[in-house]
C-alpha cells in the first residue's frame, strides 16, 4: 500500500503488529459473560453508553526499546448510562511472528507466512550458498476475523473462530541485497483460533495455507475487509502493466516463482478482487471476481445492502470506483461505475461545502465473461498505448498509473477495456482520475457516510503537475504529503451521467475532508509530519458500537507509524499504538461482536525498513529490531487485548 515505485514503497510500508481485540457488547450473552468474568452473579448490568481512548505518548530515544517493538500505552474507558466507568489498559498479544513454525492442524507444523508455488510446493530462497530456506513474508496485511456455523476443529476447547490473513510481499531475500517486492505469489492463510468463552482470549490452534491455484495465484495482496455475509474480501494491488509485462523483470520473476516459467503468467489475471470462504474445519477456498475492474485494489467496503462495493484504488492517478452487484451477497455479476468530481474539491476540513460526485457507467459484466476475455485477449487487441505523442488526433492524451500516455481504443472493445484496462478506459471517458494513493475505505452505517484514506495528496492532485489532468475536478494548490481522510455522504436515487438510474441506496454523493496530517520541517527525531496528528493514513475501519474510526498509518514521515482512534462524534483523536520503527500499520479490522466480544485487529510490516527520516535513529534501533524480528525478516500477527482482563461492554 504505498507508492507505485517498489523502492519508494519500502520506505512507506509499515508493519503494524497484530490485532487490537476489544470485547465490547450490549448483548445478553455479552453481559452475562462480563459479569462472570468479573466474578458477579447479578443478572442486572449497566447499559453501555460510550467508549473513549486515552492518548499515548509517541516513543522516543529516551527509551529506544519502545521504538523497536509494538508499543501500547493507551487506556480504553467504557462509560455506562448509570454514570459508572471501567478502564482497561490495552496490551498487545501476537499469534505468531512470520517465519515461526506453527501447528498445521494435522499433528505437524507449517511455516507462518511461507510462500508456495502454483503446485503448492514451497518456494525456496537459495540466495545464500548452503543455506536454502523457504521464503516467508515480512509483510502480513489484510486480516478478517469471523465465525462459521457449526465450526469444529480438533484442539479447540472454547469457541472456534477464524482469522483470514494475507501476506502482501517479502522485502528482501535472505542475502539482504536481492529485492523481492512483487516477485513472489502472495500466500493467504486461515487461522483457527480458540476463543476462551470466559475471557475472549484468542489462541492459535491451526494454520491452513489456502490453495490459490484455481485463481492463477495471487498478486500483491494488500488491504482486506469482511463481507456482510462473512467472507474475506482480498485485493491485488498495482495491477501489472499488460503492455510491458513480457519485458518487466518483476513480473517475469513473479511468473518464474509461481509457475517455474517466466512467460507462463498472464498479466490480465491479476489486479482483481479475490474472495475467501472459510469452511467449518478451518480450511478455506478462494475465487476471484474479474468484474469489479482491474485497478490497484486496496481494501473494499461492501455497503449494508449487500450489493454496493466502494473500492480503494492505491495508485497515482487513481479514482473512486463503485461496483453494484446484480444480486445480494454475490459479486460475480454487476455494473461498474467511476466518479467525476464537481467544483469545490478541497483537502481542508474547514472548507464550507463538499464537492459533488457524479457517476460514469463503465460497463456491466459477469466475472466469468471477463475471465474469458482476460484469458484470450492481448493488450493490443483492446487498445493502442503510446508513451510519446504520436501527433495523431485519433489518440487521446491521458494520465494513468503515474504516467502520461496517448491511447486509442480498438473499435468494439469497450467492455474489455472497462474491465481489463480500467484505469486507462476511465481516463478516456473523462473520469476524475486524479487522486494519489487512495487506500482504505470503510462505512459509518448510522450516519450513512463512507471514509476513504488518501495516503498522500501529491503529484496528480496538484495543479500544474504534469500528472494533474486539468479540469477533472481534483486539483489542490500545493501538496499535502501527510495525507487526508475523506468523508463521502451516501445517498440513493442517483443516476449516472447518461441519465440512467443507479440501483443503489448507498452511492457516494459528495466528498469532503474529514481529518488531515500536517507537514513539518524535520524535528530532532526525524519526523517530517506532526507526530501529534495522523500521517499518511492507509488502513481504515469504523466501529459502529464505539463510534470510532480506527486509522493505521503507512508513513514515510513518522519515524514510528501509529494506530489512531478518532471518535466521529466528539472529534477526539487518540494515538493507541506505535509500530516498530521502519514498519507499517496493516491488517486493521474492527468486529463489533463475535460471540459476545468485540475485536479490533491489525498487523505490521517490514520493521526496520529504513528511509531518510530514520537517519537519527537507525544506528540505535537497527540491532534492537534485528533481535526482535528475526534479523528483520519477521513480522507479528496478533491483537490488542486488555491488561490484566479482557474488555467487554455490558
């Protein structure tokens, strides 16, 4: 979830270690469980009112060890309508560090975060002579926590619950010099967790690597979300450029590691939206939806209608895309739209009004028919793309994926272009493809507002920049490197730009800045964004019960990246967790109730991946992080819990 350049990306990515899990509920089951946990036999329980989080200080070199690990210094306060309050000190509990051997559920072990080829054989790292080992990821990302009806897994003593965890990439081979970003097929795993019925504590029982061979393997899986029907909605970020894939060293290495041949992989099979279904025995199956557009999929958000999907598009010259499924709980067919931004767009939260959004229909399709097109068409059968001005009026100048190009559509190829060359086709149709690094999305159902992260507001968003398309509605006077979280009001009764009604009550109608970061001159630690504000927001998840927007950072401007809690009613912003320096906050997920407990989950990536802002701390922190995280090859997956007792609303 970072820049389209792998080198820049390493400086932005941050491994957020593990999952905040906060048991909070107003259900009878939850109330009873809390009273039991507190040693009370009373049937009466005070009604839950609200939750707040204290603001922890950012770690400094005064205690360097805190900068080199996951650090939690926040208290969650639960307030009740009778005026009483209960405080819970938060703490961090990992399930594992990638590279650990963990139980496979069959009496053996499996390498956590390990890579497998299309034949489900381990992919070996042979870059150090005489020390071959299986590749494993230092970048766990999207995570979903869920339950399955009638689940039964050997070894579970309490409730069997599951986490689906995907691994975006690995930064380096074990020689420390061979870059591996995007060169390995992303693994995805189902974790069977034993949920203690009296405390809510989660313990790993089984790790199952999902077989992805039926979907051609996975490409750079980034953010994820839980569908309303209980499946894990994955992502494939930075769709490979089909016009250059045959000569692209990264894509050829990906193909070689996946298939054993550097020409076997088809670029049109990647850049889509996979969906994982967890089975009652802790295994999982996967399918890809090819009809949601081939874009830089970040995490998506399905609205409460079970049909409308708002998608993150983590690219330069990205846009707002919405897919409206034909049927509820089925993303295999539907209509794809892209937004056009009206007058008044701003990244200033104090701006008086929101900028209106209108919607261009790109096309309607089924996943099956787009998969057939992906498997049979070559790029030049869809459009002609030139990187220099051909001085031919039949070509249209566009900005797409951080490049200026001249494009001509092949007659009759509108549907193929809409779903396989989505960025270029949207630009051809005049969509507002001007955003820079649009990351996570989430929804506040009560207020019917969606939130969207802009990791930074630069280049394609800035007036006068070569990548900014004049007149497309996305134009700010100067860059805001620290980024912004945007709010989009959701309405029904909208029509597309051709005047045809859109069959959804959850379409974004306008856009306005909610909260922003602040660029500063580097401080003594090295921060180039105000450490008391968000910087480079990435993962977003909203908790309806807590009325809290959780924000995970992917920042090259904070020396340590942070997890924040922003109360949308009180406007209170609290830092609740710090990630190891050089790492990124990922895998954020908030579950308001699971068997009576509430959980907030997150992971971290590539601790100790140093950028220029770390010059003042690198010498001190590098040996500490190496000691904590397998010489910087490991990353934690886990959760935030309460200390000494797990939290729960009653």
